[in-house]
């Protein structure tokens, strides 16, 4: 049996037997996650649970999509040089297809990144979906950083290849995807009666600690606070994110989110309506790598003439590189960089592309990061 875990926008368009509670794929590669991409023409993106291997295929006709998925997966495996015997076994196991909601936020985050990059590369491959699948399979993916790094190499390991493919010489980065909010344009300087919140933002599960201290207009909307945190740390703002405050999730609402109560639109919520001095709340960036931040409202200050907010007024240590695999992947990265004899030293040094100092921090980078982040968002 093949269980396809589809986003809501995909499930709304297909006809299929729903998977029962607790049912999973009986295939070697496990479940496949899927979403609909409304390109021209419309496309389905599949992502494998075990290897994060991407497979792009036509969405239409949607009524027969699940019937066509096994053949699309088999074709992709052939392009990767998988043995015909393994492919035949997978096809036999996939003869019965079921549909289910997504159940793994990390994989959905990776799928979102594939969709963003894939759309930009679609024209470069002249709409050739198998070629796009192959190119995307060589991407360095955060959840695989502590292991093989890319889906094509992970596939080789899962299927027992003697030697996985060589790592790619170039790394395709996920571009920015944040939607700009014109309403925040007036929130850069507080009014004479405004208050300023001083926030300390600490990256969790990292030792020694990585943290930033910022000041923001207390009346800023949460999407503006998101941009400030991104700029203060030096994140690239190309992954999903959310705040969790007193048990409520705030972010960019996604109709495909299958986890719990709907996310509250962060663009409609002011910071000072949900927190006050002494409050602590969570900020999660990149559902794949899982960068969890703890935010504390340290002080409430009166706005003074000439005060400019937002600003970064303190911090310690460099932000980890994007897509390095979360806290555990970052630990592995630092170990490899510090030891020239480490088996991953050359590969990860090439992947970084430039020297990396984990102790570096310069608050002067904040303004440029904030400006570039917004320009990147407007370019979308």
C-alpha cells in the first residue's frame, strides 16, 4: 500500500480512498508527501518521507492523480539508477493507493522550500519535470545535513548503494518567500506617545548561547517583529515561521496546515496586545531545521525624541548557517570545520563557500540585514 500524505489544497482536488487511522505505506521508501503547485501548467510535488527525494509531475487530470503517482515515482527512481528489481518491488507495493493528511511539519517545510526554488527553476529546464526533479534532488537540505546532505545521496544510502553520489559542487539556496505587509511601513519610528519594548531573543539548544537584544515599537505587528528577529540574527527569511504566545500560534495562515487550531494572522496582531514586560514566548523559524527561539520582554521604555526603532543593541556569537541541519547539524558542522582530518571537513568547507567564525557578531549588520530582507520580500 502507498499512503500519500497530501496538503489540503491537494486533497480537495483528488479522488482517493482515505487511509485508515495508523495506516502507513508498506513500501521500502515509506510514505510520500504531496502538494499542488499552481504553476502553468499545474504541477504536483511529491517528497519522500525517508529520503526527502522530490518528484515533480503533472497535476492534471486530478481525478487520476493517485493512480499515476506510482509510475512517476518509478520513473524518478530509474533516473537515479535504482535497480529494476527494487523498482518492481516498489511498484507492486504501491498498487493500492490511499490519501491522508500531512503529519510531519519538517517535511512540509522542506516541501515548501522545494516549491519556491522549483518555480524559479521551472523555466530554466523548459518545463521538463523529470529534469527539474533531478536538479532539485542534489540540493543540500537542512534535515539531511548531519548525514548525507542531499536527497540523491540519501536515496543511495537507504537503498544500500556501495557508494553514494558525490556531493554537488554548487549549492542551490532557497530564496526568500516572506510576503511583505505594507502596513508596517509606518511602524519604523514610534510616535511621541508610543512605548518601546526591549526584547532578548535567545536561540535554543545551542551552547555557548547565541542571542540578540533588540528594541521595537510596542505597537508593531508580529510580522514586523519576525522581520526584526530575522535581521538581528542574520537569518535569510526563506523558511516558514511562527510565534507561540500563551498557547496560541501566530504566523502566515496556511489553509494546508493540518496541525491543531488555525494559525492567527500575525499581520493583524500588535505585540503590545499579547505580551507585556516579563512575558516570555516562542518563535520558531524553519520547520525543517527547527530553530527555536525564546523571546523575553525585558523592559518597557518610553519613546524619546530622535529614538529610532527597530534596532539591535546587543548580542553574542554568529547566527548558524541556513540549512545546516538545526542545532544538532550545527554542532556537527562546527566539529568538522575545527578538525581538518574530519571526514566531512572538505565537503562542509566547500558547502559554506566562505570562512565562518562562530564567535563573530556585529550589531551594525542589523540595518543592512533589515533593508535587504525587505527588498528580497518585495522582489517576490
